């Protein structure tokens, strides 16, 4: 399936950093919480650096024979308090900041969700749902990673490094600071270089993860088709092929991570060993005390832990920026159909619909409609018939404004106003549709009917179900209206789904009705019943009927015959039969087929 592709594996460019700018408003909104969290952060780091300083005094005082019992006890109490304070203020920081993170995730995820619903039908026909949902999932997770690490990992490491460096410079000679600074510089350079190399591997892992997820969801959504052709093993092999590639990429990813960790540990180990050698020599020469040895060891351990963490932070921040960029690219997708500035609502009262010289093409090289013109007066019922692929359903999509007619090639008007000058929400609120292919939510029957007008009461839902002749069926189910319909309504038959769609449209109570092959999934008996009901509910409403079976549109006020995107005939049923053209030929063919079906049924009955 064409459409939503994985991001290319180019190096992280400056555009990915736009994520930080897009998150800034959420930080500013909770600036008080952010400031308090930073205060807790600084307090925790000061307590952390204070721990080895107090430990040095404890060790040195133990050497002094006086006050052996009193002074170390006080210092040990301070040591314990500092240890506890490090954890306490770190946790307080997280508690204060968690609302900022979660609110940012909620706002961004909601923004992406709304934007996806605002995109045109073209985007949604081309998308890969599994990969797209995985991109959104990773992107929202990336927000938490970025905010947490950027504020509470990188800043603390810089602060802790500065404090440790200050202590080393003040209490020891230049060699200690030189080795520390040198090790950190080499460590950071090594981390950046190896991480940049690893990013391509990580991107490949994510791409294959999205692809495998897309394959799995697509296969499960088409469960029936898989079963029809007995292709379970074929689907399993395709899925496993994606998983095998993902497995290989994941192994490379872990191996490269191991290389990075070993290199980082080697750099730190060499630096720590050198500094401990310097300190031990000083103790041997009586230049340093045993407490100084403990102090250097403690400081270096505290510096080593966040430095080791910094390598992971750098990787995760880079990955978070990439993941968020993929999600934000969805927000950058152009809205093909947008409300113009100053767009107005559909005027109240009965509605008229006019197609005026409309041209339309899904792709530039293949035009679907050619200069289509017709009018549906207020309360009129106009039918459009034609062979499959003639462009009938495209008329409904254009009237709903899922697409716009080709630029400078005609217009579609409701109550004399171009659709492009109407608010989409107002336009769609005025239209109800019973589509040919009814797709239901994986929820209850009540929910699916109620979806037509969520604010409707229980009695109105039941009345709509009665009007659609589905209430008795629903009442016969053990769970009644609370019965679930399954994924895409697979637990219901085609006719039952169609009746739910009719009930949903009835509940909406629109001024303009579209019946797009509304009875196509019903048997002959049910079709006649539902057809009579559709004709009843269409009275007083402006109605566009798209049909293949001509017997369902005989009573229409006007019938349009569409052929290869052009209206070739128009008139009433009688007028078109008398014309002896395309409509008359279609009628004759369908009558022959109907007579053949009746003969077959009689033969079966005999």
C-alpha cells in the first residue's frame, strides 16, 4: 500500500529540533512547577556532592583520638541526612514535574488526532494505519523522554560536573582537574561519534518495527479475506519475514550498544585508576589523608554514574527527537480541504444542491467527472444510475467535501453557496448518508446507532431502530442494544449492518440525504421493505440516490444516467424508457436477470 512511509535514515537535521520549540509553550504554561522542580534538582545535587565531603571528615576524625565517639556520630548523622536528601529532592522534583510532562503528551496527542481527522480522504486512503499508529505512540513517548532527560538529566550532569571540578581544583593539585577534564572530553567525543553511527541502526530498527506492525494489523483487519483463500501460512510467512529483518537489526543495535558501553567504561576506568594512583602516592608522602582518598573515590564514583547515564541520555534524546519528528511530520501534512477565512454555515430551512460544470480527478492523469451539471431542488429526490466505475459514488464524496472539485472547473453549491465557502462542520451536519459499505465501530449496537446524533435520548435511538426495521432483531439478542458488533461490525450480516446505518442516518435527522447503494446488501424481500421506509423518510428532504438497481429509483423525481463521468441522459423513469437509450438498455438487462432469478427460485421451490 502506498502512502505513509518510514522516515529516511539521514542524520538528524536541525528541523528535528523544532520539537523543543513546539514543547516550549507547555513548559511556559507550568513555569512555576518547572522552577520548583529545578530548585529541587539543584538541592538534590548539592546534597549528592556533600556526601563524599562529609565522609572525608568522618574518616579523618576517626584518625584523631580525641572526640572519637562524639564528632563522627554527628558527621555520620549529617551523612545519613545528605544521603536521604539526595533521594527525597529527586523524587519531589519528579512529582512536581510529572503534570507538565503528561499535559504536554495529552495536548500534542490530541492535536495530532484532530489533525488526522482534518486531513482529506485521499490521505486516509493512502495511509498505513499500523505504521502510523506506532509512529504516534513512539512520538508521544518521545515527549516524556525529551522533557525528562533534557531538564533533569543533562542540566544535573553539567551541574554535578562543575561542583566536582570545583572541589578537585580547591583541594588537590592541577593533575586531578586535568585528568578529570580530559577524561570527560574524551568520553563525550567517543559517545557522540559512536552514537551518531548507531542512529542509522536505530532508525532501521524503528522502520522495521513499524513495517511489521503494519503487516500484522493489515492482516488481522482482513481476517475474513485471509480465511477465504486459506492464506494463514502465507500471512504468517510475510509477517515472519518482517520480524526476521527486525530481529537482525535489533541484534546489530544491541551489539553496537555493547561496544559503546565497553568504550565508555574503559575511558572512565583509566581516569579513575590514574586519580587513585595520584591520591595513594599523596597519602604515602603524607601530603593527603586517608579521608582524601575516600573523598576522591566518592567524587569520581558520583561523577562516573551520571556520566555513564549521560551517554544513554544523549542516545535517548536523539532518538526522542527523531520519533517526535516523525509524529510532527503528520502535523505538517497539508490539509487538502480547509475552511476558508470567513466561511459561513449552511443557511437554515430546506436545502437545494447544485452541481455546476464539475470536473474532478483523483489523479491528474485520470479524470473521473467531466462537466457534470444538475440540480436537486428542496425536497426533491434525484437518482444517479450507471455502471460500476462511472463516478456515481464520487458525487457523494464531493458533496460531503471529502475532496474539492478541480480548481477553476465548476462548483458545487448548497442553497446557492459554494461548498468551499461553507464551514465543513456545518455542511456535514446538514447531510446524512447510508453508504454502500457500512463500517461500524467495535462497540455496542446502541453506540453505533447513537453515533448519528450523540446528544439524542434513549427513546429516539429506539425509534430510529424501529424505523429502520431492526428493533425486533436487536430485542431478540441476549444483550439487546448492548450487544457488541465486533471489529468493523463483522458479527452482523450485511443486511443487519445496513439497517444499523439507516437507523444512524435517521437519528441524525438531516436536511440532505444520500443513499449510496443503500439496499445493496439486502435480499429482495428486505429490499422492498427498506425501500419503502427510505422513500418515507426522504419525503420533505433533499435526496440524492445513488443506485445500480433501477427498480429502486423508479419513483425518483428525476433520474440521471452517468457514463464514464458524463451525464448522458436525464428524465423520469417513463421518459428514459421512452427514449430507448442507455437507461432503457440497462432496464431491459436487469429485467431479464430478475426474471431468471424468479424462474430459478420457482424451480427450487418445486
